[in-house]
């Protein structure tokens, strides 16, 4: 997980594989200080992500149902027919079952929003009598003429779904997550630049906070938010050297809700970043979650683990650390459209950026301006 996490792009079509690759089966520490493993399936969110993947794949093909292949008699010399198994038809039935149940028949729809693909699927197919019976009962048996009419109707709905995704409103919705990612990225650098303007040396600590294998299926979004709020309250209270922070909420099939947390400390007041990471991690695992939590201290072995290490001591003129921070920022600020789809609230936040001091600063002059470039990386 953590060696490659800087370079994942959570906007890829194969989002589920990316989410699963963000999990780890080692080095997570529980409240007793033991390494733990994760192996969980989180039910409806997994179904939702899988359906979204299949809808994207179907959209890429643009194919319609083939009449001559699908209409099959139920028996020898029978005048009754059914629609035979077919990849496109199976996608329509499974998508209908998951999306109609979650967004129209259950309480999930009161708190969560379908993706742009799923929303337009519901607009095109939610009133389909055939899909309703096939999804919630069994595929119907019918006469040949009814079967031909059913296929015609399904293809008309499918064509309408394809055409709806060429509309400007659909493209606008798809670009919304990119716009939010850009805003998050600017907020990241606004905070960091302001912190460096006030503190020439920072200690940067990253702790990934999640839940145990036994407890993660039962942790709701509200519970995760409550624990995160308590964690940051405690860190602010116990560590006066804390000068800033940010967090990103993610959800994975094996770990459920979990946070990537970055803490910025005044580097002139504290030095042992690995120890700070352990203390914060144990605070999460024991006190905040009541032994329901576990954590990964990303600072431990960071110099060997990450190609561009952003963690630990970062001086004002440390170009390599700043390059590592840019890699980290591009990952942490990317909006994961599936966590947005399955989460009713905020998924990324930074602390308030301090005011940048005016006039000459005390101490020796700084060697580099706040903005510079390294190779092909331009820093804000």
C-alpha cells in the first residue's frame, strides 16, 4: 500500500482495484501494539462500486442487445420464450437490482447520491417492468412477440442512456470532481506555504488511522467523523507545537472508513517524528476508538519506503522534501468519486492557514523563494 500510495490516481475507471491496492495486510498496529490483518467485505458499497465499473465498461462499448441471440424457447417445441443469458443483459439486471434497491427502495438514497453514470441509468431504466421482475424475482417467460417488444424497449432505453452521456450536463458533472481536486490541491499548498512562512523548520508526520477487522463493518460515517474530531482535539491539546494539519477520508472494501492524517509541527520545538507518529497512532487506537482502531505510522522507515519522501524534518530550503510533498499532495487532494458517492459529507479538510508575516523576519535570511521548480515539477 504505502510504497506506491503517492502515485495512485483514484480517478481511474478501475476504482475498486485502486481502493483494494490502498489496503495492507501488514504493519498495521492495534491498541495492544500488535500487527493485524484485514479481510472484510463491506456489502453495499462494494456492490455500488462494482456496478459503476460495469456501467462504465458498457458505456465504452456502446453496444445494444442482439435480438436473434437472446430470444430462446423455454423447451422443445414450446411457444414460450425467455431472454437467454447475455453480458449486456446481465449488466442491466445487476445494475438495476443494486441501484433501484439502494437509491429508491432503501434508506441509503436519503443520505447518498448516485454517480453521474448511475443517475442517468436510473432515469433510463428505473421504470422497466422486465428489469424489475428479472432483478427481484426471476426472468419472465413470455411469447415471442412480447419478447421482441421487450428487447426493442430495452434497446431504446439503452440508446437513451448512451445519448444522455453526451449531454453537456453529464460532462459538467464528471468535471466537478476534478474541479474539487484542483481546489483541494491549492488549499494544501496555501496551508504549507503559510506554515513555512512562519516556521523555517517543520516536522511532518503522517498517520493512517483505521479500524480493526472485527469492528470496521460496524463503523458508520458519523462514528468515523466523531472519532476524527476527537483525535484532532486531543492532538491540539497535547501537542502545543502543532501548527497545522490536514486529513483525507477514504473507504475500502477491506478496511471500511479510514483516514490519512498529516500533522505539521514546529520543527524548532519537536524533533522525533517517528515517536510523534507512534504516540498519535496509539492515541487513536486506544483512547479515541476504545480499542476499535489501528494505525500505520508512515514516518517509520519513510526514507527507505518512499521514492520521494515528504515526511520528517522539512527545512525551508529542502527542495527534495518539497518535491515529495507535491507527490503526496497530488494523491491526498484527488477526489475519489466513489467515496463521494458513498459518503454524505466532507472527505478532505485542512486546518486554517496562518497569516503570512509582513516585513523582515528575524534570524538569518532564507535562501530560496517560496515558489520554485525542480525538473518538470512546478511548485505553487
